[in-house]
């Protein structure tokens, strides 16, 4: 890993990221709301404000959802990237 990118992201109510991977590991700190997170082959877990989510590199993420139908969820995402990584997220079919 040769660079770091940090973003503050907001998921609208009911948002579902869909299956995806990241080229490098990602660490997400939930600042508001609740996220339903699941790595392929593992049980789904809820994360709330103050908790940290680890997304391993090149590993299918099945769920990264805002389950609230009325409130947004906000988090700070830190992506560890290589020189050739041009995209932060790769959608899976």
C-alpha cells in the first residue's frame, strides 16, 4: 500500500451497497446511524455510531446497508491503496 484516501460518506435511508470488493483494505468508522455489514461466508452484524468496520482487501462484501427507512447513516471510510488502484470499490454481479 502506498497511499491512503479518506472520505466522509452518507448512506440515505434504505440504501444497499450491493456485493462489492475493495482493492485494498478499508476501515470505516460509523459516526451516525446503523450499518448492516456482512463479509461473504460470515454472519451479518450491525454496527452503530462509535464502532469500526474492517473490510478486507479483495474479499466479497455481501452487505453494507443502511437498514433505517427514515434516517441516514454517516461514516468515515479510510482506504489503503496501491499506486495502480484507480477505483475504491468494485461492484460484483
